[in-house]
């Protein structure tokens, strides 16, 4: 038997629809929070990387190329080569004929390339007998010993005499006890006759008058 007074169907309101959506959201499977955070961090990292400027590639290392030599400096070097002097002394040699010993002594004290040029010039100026002493002194860097040969008020001859005196002292230090004298002074001493030695008479002397 049919119901004479059926229950009237209740009309749904906005509240009912909102409550239904809330219930549906609760029933839906929830997402993994860790995965969601990872996705967000990945997005932030990608954004930051995109904002970073792209570094320019490093240029390949190139060997040093000296600038071209000026024609004037090239002519100066050529003139110094023909005269056999370092380029820094070209003007002095042209004006005075030679580099003063005082200037060479000052340049030796400065060191570096200036000392090297001064030694090259001094090697061509000192007496030939003093070359062995000079080369040994320059090789060992005994600049104080070399400077003792220079005087501000001395002429070139006095300086050359000091070079020879230093050479004799060096030769004596180099000679070991018992060695045969090989220096110039020792050689001259061996060649000089001994005046204190008595000359013995010989009966075989043809110039001696016979009785």
C-alpha cells in the first residue's frame, strides 16, 4: 500500500553542497608530503639556476709576444755590437772613447742586468794577466773583493796595478804547499839569477889566464 503522505524530498542548499565537497575531499587519497616538498624545492632550484648568469668561457693561454723593436733602437743595438760594447754604454764610448772604471764599479754594485753589462765591459778592459782572477771572482760573486781595486780618484793605470796585485794574491791562495811555481811572479823569480851566489872558478875556463 502506497504511502498517502510521502516524505517530501529536502532540497539541497549551498551548505549541503559545501559539506559534500568537504566529505569528498576527506575521502580522496592524500598525497605524500615529502614528495610534494621535493617537487617544490626542485622548482625553486630550477628557478634560481635559470636566474644565474652564464659564465663566459676562459680564453686559452697565449704565449708572450714581444712588441716590435723600434728602428731607432735597432740601429743603436747594431752600433753597440759593432763597437763591442753593451748598448747602455754606447753614448759614453762615442763621447769619451771608453767607459770609466768608476762608472763600471758603481754599476757592479747595482746588480741585475746592469751588473752583467758592467762585467762584460770590464772583462775587455782589465789586463790579460788578471782574467783568471777576474773570472773566478765574478763566478763566486766576490763583489767586495772586486770593489777593492777601484778608487774614485785613481786613474786607469793605478786600477790596473791593483788588478794585477789582486791576481798575485789570488794565485798564492790557489797554490798548494809544495806545488811548482806557475804564476808570472814566480816564473820571473826563477829566471832572475841569484846575485848572492858565489861564482866558482873553473880550471877549464878558456878565458882564465894560465900561470
